[in-house]
């Protein structure tokens, strides 16, 4: 669910996941792994802040 929402936001904002990971200082492939495991609150907050949404957006 979280990964799908991030992918949707990235597409809407015309940014690749690899570029997003670089911009936020994440390792390569970090976000894709969130399809199988949950991200830390700190990392999820960075993504939320980048896209201007709340953390709750990803949890709905």
C-alpha cells in the first residue's frame, strides 16, 4: 500500500524512484523494498515531506 502510493506520487511529479532515493539520501532499491517490509518512520517522513503530504496519507 505504501509503495503503491509512493509510486503514484512519483509518477504524478515526474520523478523516478531512483532519483527520489538519491535526492533523499536513501540507498539504491530502498523504496522498492517497502513493497515487502515497512519503512522506518524517519524515512517515511522524508518521503512525505518531499511530496508535501502527511505520513497519514500513506497509511490510509
